[in-house]
């Protein structure tokens, strides 16, 4: 998509070209097998399809059928389309989506749609808005891009700096979409976490002295270090306190902690650094009971002051639960219900707190609400286990 946009410099044309290339791949690859360089094949087929469409409009003879690309053609394509540009194109596309004329919400939504290929429904969940509202947001952003005449060029150093916060948000949301994937979700989404980390490394090469970029990359690495232990052999979610910590990736943990140390040198803490510091405290605990919840609570308080959010407060409530008990944590999150009523994790946490407080009827209501909002089969199974443990009738 990014390479096609670099070629055509028109968002709609590039998107249509990419969709046409994917359609032709679905039609031909199952029978002929994929080419040696699938990325180059998709770019060339998409480019030729778009050029063919433009020539038809101008009443010029069509190009030869792109489906007939041979293996030799694949090699030629790989030579003509330097693979080293693909990663740079993606980061360049993120900076284009971060054009300051667009509202911040449109910048990020457009990037998630175009760069990550997420549906409007998936993006809407990340923003806690309706799919219809998100579709309108994306449409307006694309219209604005066309009206403004945004160039698909690498912005200068000053422009990159002004767009850094938006691009960082885009990369982290791409990571979350991939990290949040469960074994029952399409494997393509799992690759988003690795792609976000790759983009984070590229971003750090552009901003090698920005502490928040250090913090962003550290945060993603520290979270990703727990990926091998997050699911059991049956693909079911394993909660943090129950994970086999020997399976955590120590190499990623060490790299994340080193990045945090380098960020601290600048003495300019920001939201990503605070979140990464919280993740680092979890990573340092060899056993759940060794977790330094008081420090985690203090970091969440600093994050709340710096970047107020009901989701931050919800996350802090877990630390408060560990320190002061379920009753105090429940009092903290109950006021969030109006803002986070469509948020799976709010109702899951409420159910767990109510269960510990021996209020089974209310716990059941909260957990049933959570199961209705589950984003995957694995999440639904997790809540089902909580419901079963209440030892009360569960609706079929």
C-alpha cells in the first residue's frame, strides 16, 4: 500500500490498486502457488491494474494482463522495486497520515485503516466509539488528504518533530492490535506487533535523543516479552499472575530496561516512559508476590496526572486492589461505568472484584456483560471460567 502510494501519490488510487492486486492473488495463488517475492508481485500487479484503469478512462489501449507475470517477471519486479524501500515507505505513510491539518483522531484512524488494514469496526473498538462514527472519521480524513493535496514525500526535520506524537500513537495502537490478538484470531494480526516494533526502531533512528521514543520502544518490547506465556496449549488466556515467567523473553526484557535507562538520562518523563516503567516492574518480579505494587500505583498516579484517562484509572485499580483490597478498587472503577460501558476489561475487572467480595449476583451480571463484549473466543472462555467458578447457574 505504501509503495503504491509512493508511485501514484493518490490515496484512493493506491487503495484501489492494492485491493485489485489482493483479489488477483486470491484468484491465482491457490492454483499456481505464490510467487517468490509476493510483496513485489502485489505492487507490480496493483500498479499495472491502476494504470490499465486510467488508460481505459482515457480511451488508450489496456496493458497486458498482469496475471500472466512469470517467475522471470517476478525477479525483474524484485530488481525494479527495491525491497529496502518498503519499510521506509510505511514510516513515511505514517508521517503523511499525521498531517497537522487533520484532527488527531482522524490522523490515527486513517493510519490504522491504511497502514494496518484494520476494519472500521476494529479501529472503533480501540477508540471506544461506534463503527459508524469511525467510518465517517476515516472518510473525512481521506477527503481532507485529497483536498489538501498532501504530498507523499518525506517531511523535513521540523515537520517530523511536529508529527512525532501522532506517529507514536499510531505505532503503539498498531502494536496493541497485534499484541491483543489471540490464537483464534487471524494470524495476520499477530504480525502487527512485530511490525510496530520494527517501526519503533526506525522511529528511534530518526529521533535518537527523544526520551519518549525510547519509552515507546521499551514499552512494546517489555509487553512483547510476555507473549510466549500469554496462552496455554489449548489457546486459552493465562492471566499475568498465573503465567510461567521462565517463558518470558529475557532478551527483550533486558533491551527494554536498557532503553528505559537511556531515556531516564534526559530527565524528561512522559506517558510512554511511565507505562514502560510499569511494565519493567512486572518484568522484574520473578514471582507474582514479588511485584512492587506500591511503585506501580505511584507510576499510575503520575500517568493519571499527566494524561488523564478512564482506561488509566481502570488499570491503576488493579494495583489498588492488590494494595488496599477489592472494596477500594471497586469504588474507584464504579464511576467509570458510564464512559467505559462498552469496554470488555471494565466489566471483567468488576466481575472479579465482586466475586472476591462475595457478591455473586452482581458478579454474574458484570461477567455476563463482559462476555457479551468479548473480542475473541479466548476472552469469552476466560470469562466463562470466572462464571463457572461462581458455582451458580450460568445461562446457556
